[in-house]
C-alpha cells in the first residue's frame, strides 16, 4: 500500500492550483480552508474553499467528498458494492443477454461515452476494456514486481481488440438499463469517470450558490489528479492554474501557468501512470488503432467549461497525430488546448 501510494503521489498529480491568502466576498472576510483525500478514483483529490469559518467549509467538503465517493463506486469496473449495480456488475453480466438496472447517472455516463466516441471518430472508446485490462494487469505486476515486468503480446492485444465495439453496448437511458452483447467485452470508464464526476459534483454545489453564500461559503476549487474545476470567484483576484512540467520528478515544477482561469482545466500525461520495461516507459493512454501507448506527446491539457468534456477530449486528442489533433481542437467552440511534445516544445490553440 505504501509503495502504491508513493507512486500515486509522484505520478498522478498533473496540475497544481496556485492559491493564496484570504479575501472579501459580500462584505465578509473569507479564510482559505483546504483538505485532501485519497479514496476516490485512485488519485489525490484536493479541495480548497474560501469560507467564513471551518463549519461552512466542512459542510461543503463533506458533501463534495460523499458525492465523489458515490460516483467512484458507481463507475468502478473492478469492485462491486452492496446495494448497487455498478460498472463492474455490467461487465460481469456481459454476454448473458441480461439488462442491468443501474442508477440514472451510470446510464447517462455510458450514453455520453457513446456520443464522445462518435464525435472523436473512435479516438476515445469506453468499450476498450478488453485491451485496457491487459495493459492494466501488465502495469500492476510490473510495478509490484519489476523483475517480472512485461508488455502484453501483440497476439493477445489483437484478439482483445475484436471485443471493443461500441455497437455491442446497449443503453436504455430512459429506464436506466445497460447490456453488453459481447461476452468477451468490458467497459473501461477511465477516460471519462473522474472528469464527469468532478463536473457533476461542481454542478451540485453551483446549484446551491445562494444557500452557500448565506453560509459564508465563497469560491471553491477542486483538483483531482489532472482535473481542475473552479466554482465561483476567488476572493481578491482570479484563479491561477499551473500545468505540471512532465519532466518534474516530484511534480513540483510547472511548464505553463494559466492566469484568470475559469471552468475546468484537464491534463492527460504520459508521465501519470506508467511502468518501465527493457528501459522504455509504457504509460496508460492506449491508442485504439495501434493498441499501444503513443509517444506523440508528454501531455495534453484542455481548457473548457465542462470537466467531463475536457477529460474525454484530453484522451482523444492524445491519440491523434498533431496535425489532426490541432485541427480537431480548433474546430471546437469554447475549447483551448496545450500540447507538450517529447522535445518539450509547446503547441497551443490560438486562444490558449
């Protein structure tokens, strides 16, 4: 557990939030309160809020934590939980013909992955579980026992790729039911779940902005691994978000800083989750065409209003060559992107 936590802390924190001081909102002094937890989405989640007192912060933080923890369990593909049909339940019943009744949020997310699959021409695919599980198993063993490190065989990857069709995923959103028609397929929501959950949690807090204001709660910022989401205004100034330098061994150095940040900033990086085999690093973002981790970028960062959208886009853009990736990003309204290339060259959309 200590070893895994060390890897988590060093490898996963891909965006840092630069915050300082106290401020004044609505004529009342606001103090900065922060918390951090490690039990959701296999990453470090930090929450900072400007509040009148600790009681107000604790109320917001508890609701946020409970919401994210619920979504973590709902979207978990590895473990089932009492009283809940989740993504792992759906995968377990693949090919049985059985429709799994799930919470509306899970059916909605799976349907959303279908729309993103279409929009990105298959560059982000939640039905790639059969392929991604091979890489997950290889990464887990290789990190736990480096002497036994390996990469999945080409034959195994190609065989698994035959079971990654979104056409085999049936979703009845109206009645919240899901079915996988291929017995050898499985869902992997990793490119979607964290950003989607952070966005839903943020929207929940935004829906209570008047109530929170009465409780003395001001601006809030969530940082979940590479996902940063801002809620409200920061007292005395604006939010500033720093993008981690991919070559920073401890995640303390930044390669870019976004001033006056709003909405969300999400980074996908080759340095986030990886292992080494025969002197080469193999990261967790797998291209659906090559079935291998791509070496085009060190990181891809997306700025847009919706954290769930930014999360899915960052993965899709990572799996496109630069010309295609840049053209696609430029075609999207309200989206700005920063690519960091292997030689540390930075390429940006016009509005970054």
